């Protein structure tokens, strides 16, 4: 090889290394903004020290402070029903929101249509850039037996698991049940009631819904999800519409996760409490076998569902084609979902 060629290769390597170093610095800056890494001295970082240092966001006070510092106080809502004692709150509905001005309406309407509400609960929402501020204000005094609404608008994007834990930390001290509600989900009218019934049993650690209908807003396609079907490769099954105990959610450590957060929470609780089998998981079929038919999960207008598109054309794993509904005794959406919700879904694009 010529000297020119060797010099050219060396320059290429140096440029590549510089680019990699720049990317690492940018990534570290983003992690610092999120509170995932503490600022350290300019000295060389050793791997052992990094492992020993605890993550700043796992500390209760630090996480609350971080999110309070990036909260727009002018748009923050804290509504309390003064007629009812706040100490009667037994259930918390946590609703994280990001860039969903069209589909949040579905989640709020499903909470408005809840039935058999013989207990008191609260709603906590964390949203970036307060897009749905006016919409949320309209639901004050509209939710049955809801005696507290907390809306936290933040100025920077944070991890979903950070939102889940923050809402558990901010929840009422008397709250015993923590419902993880998705912004793109229209829950069944008995969802909160069934969660409440499940956690009356001390053995219950998870309250779930194994079966559900998924609807793609853009393509208007439908598929079924059946968590009772065990994945042969992993030997695991997952469920929808999860709820757990509030005090347990407060202890869960935060990791830099972008997906499968439900599975991570489930795995952590199993290891911590040394749970074996599935006896600690209660599902809605034990109380109402038709409950799942009155709920619907949507795709197409949220960030999480991008990887789910492939299942509509080629159903696999826990997903089954729309014809699978005949085996489950499902008729059609018009039979179970309110007409005004169906009209709203048809108008969305």
C-alpha cells in the first residue's frame, strides 16, 4: 500500500472515532437532563465506580424534585372534592400522556362511564407540553366517585417508567390500588370495580385483563389479543390493563427502558416477593367473562404501537385475526362499544 493510502485510512479512522465520541457525549447530556446520570469530575470513569453509584432517579425525593422542577406551574391542576374526605381514596388511576390530543378523549370517556363505583378514587395525569390541558379541565366533577384530579404538565420529555413511579409517589397516602391506564385505551365500564374486587384478596398482586380487541385507527383493521396463549419460545404470557398495589409501585427501581415495562415490573415483583406460578395474578374473567368485550385498545396514533402494525397483516404470538372472535363469542364493536365512541373512531385518521 502507498503512503497516501495509509494516511487516508488513518484520517478515516480518526474521523470515525471523533464522531463516536461526539455521539457518546450527546447521549450522556440527554441522560443528565433526564436525571439518569449524576455530573461527575472530568477524570476517567471506571466501570466499577459506575456500577456502584446508584441511579439518582431511584431516590424518592430526587425523582419528585426533578419532575417538579420541569413542571409548568401555571398549567398545573390540583382539584379536590371538598365535600368528601380525601382520606377515603383507595384507588389511584395513573394516566401518562405524550402527544395524544386525539386519543386521550377515549381514556377519559371510559373513566367517565365507570359503573358499580362503591369506593373513592383519584386521577393523576403527567403530560409533556400540556397539549390536552383544556380537555382535562372539562372532566372535573364528571368522573363518578373521583374526589381528586392532579394534572402535571412538564416542559421536557421523560421516560415512561419515570412517569409511572412519580405518579405512585405523588398518589394519596391512603391509596392501596394503582391502576396503569393507557391514553389510547377505552376501558370497560367495570374495569375499576373489578380491580377493586381483586385487591380485596390479600393474595392478589396483579389484576389484569387477558383478552382484548385492538383497532388500528389509520387502516381500520382489527385483531384480537389473547394473553392466555403462552409464547412457546419464551414460555411466558402477558395480559392487558394491569393494576398492582400502590406501595409496591413506589419501590420499583427505574431503568432506561423504552418497551416491555409491564413485563419488567412483573418480573421485579416476582423476584422481590419470591412469587411462584401465576396464583398471584387475578384476571377479569373470574368476575365477569364478558367484561373485556366492552373495551378496546387503539393503534396508529401513539408512539408505542408502531411495532404492532405487522400483527394486523400477519398475526402471531398472542395476536389472532379478527375471525378468532367467533371462538370467543364476540359479535361486533357496535354491540359492545357506545355509538358515539364508534363514530368518533371512524372520524379519526
